[in-house]
């Protein structure tokens, strides 16, 4: 954090960080009250903070070289300032939640790729909240911290994200996954088989949760739930699908994805526990096909990247991960082979794909 002193002329008083995440399975279920299975990745966002004697916030980022710090007044947060909106969302939501802070200076450094579907925004929000918690002695537990991060992104940034991303950034630990019931917020660590290694490859096609496509999927789910008389789509089961599929297209297909994706999460957790690689491969393949066909959030480039990965001799399973319309894929390779397999996949895909990170042990 030497750049903090160079930028602000003093040392930081608090330094905190939070990881990005990759979702192994359970896509577009979090805002439908369903199950998700994220895992932390080694890449992190770090934030250095120091208090000010006024109500001003100054924030600068290593990723925007040479730019002067952005500035705003606490209580005067307003959407429309790019990456600074995530900082504004945190401070505005803290105030709305009854937590008092003074002005502060913030320096941000991040290794989490932006737009790759790896929760760079949640990593920033959670790292910042951890830093403010330490700096001002705020009585916020890790679950409440995730809720504040989500609310800030929903309300000020205007991205209708679910709870999975900030919860993973706040609670997930490298080396295992986190089974989350997003309706109850019950969490359960899930050990990943030592026989498998995790591969994450960014496609080079950036996605944005604030875009209309993501919003449209959420709105379709809300319409389907209302038409079927349930609070959320995860209230439904397989026996409800004939009734759901009688709804105007594409609402029935959206329901089918959510119902069966929840089942696939359960199947994957069972398969991880038993080391059943055939079941893991089937769950990943069916999840990707459902995201492509029923939920319609994949792209031809992502489908090709998944197909290349799935065909690799050392890869057990592969699927798209994240909100879709770009972003990344996740794959599981046999232990000791992930780095070589990942480089073959990237080479087969061509320009744009980036390995993130290399050969991470699951």
C-alpha cells in the first residue's frame, strides 16, 4: 500500500481485502431463493483507508493510472460516476443502515478481472466495508456486511444483483466451496475432491449486471412467480413444471431452469462428497445447456469455449459461470493437470481468452 502514501501524503490506518469468486454451479438461482455453490479465487481486491476530519470521501484506484482521486460528500452520493458508484453505494447504505462514519481517503488495488463474471464489484464492496468496519469500529458481522454490499449495488449502482456475490466475497475461503441457501442464508462449507483442480478462463467478452439483459431475466422470473402464485421460483418443484410450461414463452423455460438448477446443485454437492466425476460432469453439462437454451444467457463464443474445455483429455467438467452474456467459464481437471489443460483450452479458443488463475487447487 505504498501508493496510498504517495497519493494522499500519509499512511493508511486500515488495510483490508476480499476475494473474487467463481460459482461452481447454481446460476441465476440466487435472486430466485435457490441454491448456489460459489468458491473464492486467489485474486483479491485490497483497500487502504484513512480517516479525514470532514465529510469528504476521496478515492483513487491503481487500475486507473495517473487519474486524480474522485471525490464526493457523505450524504451527497449520486449515481452516474462509474466505478466510484460502488464506493458511494457502500457509504450511502451504511448511513441508511444507521452506521455513522466520517470522511475518508481510500486507495484501491485489485487483481480480480473486471467484467469476467468473477464478482469484481462484490470484492470491492466487501473489502471497502471490511476496511470501514475496522477504521470506525462498526458492529457489523460478516452476513450483515454482505447484505449492505448487495443493497448498495442494488440501490445506488442500479445493478439488481442477488446475495450470492457479496456473501461469497464475505464468507467463502479458498480451497473449498460454500453451499448457500439464498432464501434462508444458511451456509455450509463443501470440501472439493483433492483429485480435482479448478480452472477459470475469462472469455474476453465483458458483461455488466446493470445491463438490460440481466434485468430482463429477473423481471421474467418475477412475472412467472406471480402467475404461478408463489413468492419465488424456488418454491416450485419438478411436479410444477407442466403448469409452468403452460405459461407464455419464455416464462416456462425460465422456471424450468431454476427448478432443475437447484436440483443440479444438490446433485453436485453429493457428487463432490463421493468423488463421482461422472455425476459432476453431467451436472455441469446440463447446467450449461439449460443456461444456453432455457435461460438464454450464454453466447456462441462462450459455448465454444465450454466445448473446447469439455473435450480436453484432462477435464472432468466444464460450464459457463456468472451472470452470462460474456464473462468466464469454470472447469474441473484431474489433479496435477489443470495448468496444462488450461493452456490448451486458451490456445484452442484463440485471442481474448485469459487463464484466471492458473491451476488453482479446488
